């Protein structure tokens, strides 16, 4: 059953009970209720490249099958990420909000040189150096958890480990770590009454604080010796040291959201998925060598970012459809990861799949997630430490999910740890 106000059956009735040309999967309420699955199932079967003429985000194309998504994602000559054309999310180009320049929302050659500036921070030698510190922090977080009483896993574990790692990557004070993840959440929040932000004006005010904080870090780094943190790399690399302040801030937003959402929501998603599939949890406890495979399967099954968007720079025939210059094209990673033509039994959560890294969650081609190995490292380490300590982590209720078509995340996840090993 989906949480929120909609059961999966109600979602199925809605998805299949309307004319195909009216189908609009880009509705935050569907994702918040975990009720989007039947919409994408129908599109994959009946109209895998689908045009929605009317939505809260304007007209857009949905690309829903794995290989079609890969074709769009790797064709940056036709399908642009450029922030000036609307960027990489379905809501980009909103009249209320100017898109920010950032390397994920650029095309080559500028994308390539800016990405190279920060890549060393998440390259294998850096990850090897970070691993002991991540393990020490994970151990500290887990050792402080209460036994036998309910608590929110998202707040006490997922957010905390991610926040600590982000602060380290930016060489920001650990005391500020929750500010950084809060700002990241504000970036992706849809202003809603009673939500994290209620108005665009409030969102812009918080953005001002966020930008001022990171401008302060830049000013420290630019006048100091180069170090191995992300801000120092941006401040000293020839391709990025003369960036406009807005472009620097755009890249900070990208690195914050990228470093926050994937890892945090997969840490939560893995606990939830293993509880929903106790046979898989048992398999993992009996064979901890399956942790890396379980991590990849969770990243597929969870799909922490539901979509990426491109804009067509010219007319193109694609899978029998004519996509026009300027059209918004949404690659639904969350749907591609459930494509049964590529992945066997895709709706099942199976931690010992033959090819567990066959998933689309990190994207393809030049825009493939720069920090994907860091995300996998953090997830692997925390599960190694969890299995050492706890026979079981028990989910006690449905999670509260994010009101978003972009971040497929968990706001809260109630759990109890009955006992330690």
C-alpha cells in the first residue's frame, strides 16, 4: 500500500482510467504517496516516449524506458543541459526562479573543464583517504543510537552521516554541517503551505544566507594555500578560479544537493527495503559480503533522483515521435530502473542480482554522477558497521516521503533497534 492519501490500487485506477494523452506523471502528490508506479508502467507499455501538453510544469516529453533514456542522456549535441535553456529539472526555467549556472547544467566544453576541477576530490585516492574517517563517524553515530525505543532513522543516521561527509568535502566546520544539508533541502523544496519553505520569497531569502556562507568560505580559500577540498579546488583551478559569484554558487548548489540526496535517501531506503523484504535482510545478515551488491540494488530500487531533464536544441525524430526545438524532455530514471526489457523482475528487491550495477540512477555519459563512488563507499561502510552492531533494525511505520518529482526521498522513517550484538 502507498502511504499518504492514495493506495496503489487507487493510483492504478487513476493511471489506467484516463485517456493516454492526458497522462501526467510529473505530480509531486504521486511521489509523496509512492503512487507513481502505475503511471510509468502504463507509459512503458503503451507510450514510452510520451507528450504531456498540460502540467504544472508546462508541456514536456516523458522518456520512460532504459535504453531510450540512455540514448537521450548520451546525446548532448541534441539534448542540452544548458541552464539558459532551463537546466536539468522539469521545473527549471520557472518564471519565479532564474536557473543557476552549474557544470551539470552546461554542455561541453565548459562542462568538461569545470567537472575536471572538482573530480580529484572524489577520485579513488581521495576516497581511500576518506574511508577511515567515514568509518569512524559512522561508528560514532551508530554507537549513540538508543536501544529499544523508537526514533527517526532519517534524522539520527542518514542526515547525520551525510552532513558530516559534506562538511568534510567543503572543509567547513562540522558545527555547520546541518546548515549545509538544510540549505540543500531548501534548493529542492517546492514552496507549499506548511512545507519546508512556504513561498518563493522565503526560498530566495534562505538562498541569500546560503550564498553568503559559501562566499565566506571562498574568500578564506582563495587567499590560502591550495588544499584537497572542493572549494579550494574551485578557487585555485585555472578553469574555475575566475568564475562569476553566481556560477560559483551554482556549482556549490550542485555539489551540495548531489552529495546530500543520493546518499541520505539510499541509507534510509536500504533500511526500508530490507524491512519490506525480510528474506533479503536475512540473506544479508548471513552473508555480509553481499553489502556492495545490496547497495547497488537499493540505488536502483530507490532511485534517489527521479528524473533529469534536457531541452531539444533542434527538431528530432525519436522513437516515432517528433520532438521540436525547445521542447522539454524528461528522462524518468525512476521508470527506466523498472524496465523489464533490461532488468529481470524489476519490481522485486533482490540483493544478489547477477549484474547489480545495471541501473540508471547515476545517469549516463558526460553527466554521470561525479560522486557516485563516494555515495557507494558511504553506504557500504555504514552497512558494514550496522551489521557488526545490530541483529536487526525494525521499521515501525511507513516513512513520510518528499513532496517532489525530483528528489525521491524520505523525510522521516520511524525505527526501533531491539538489541545490540
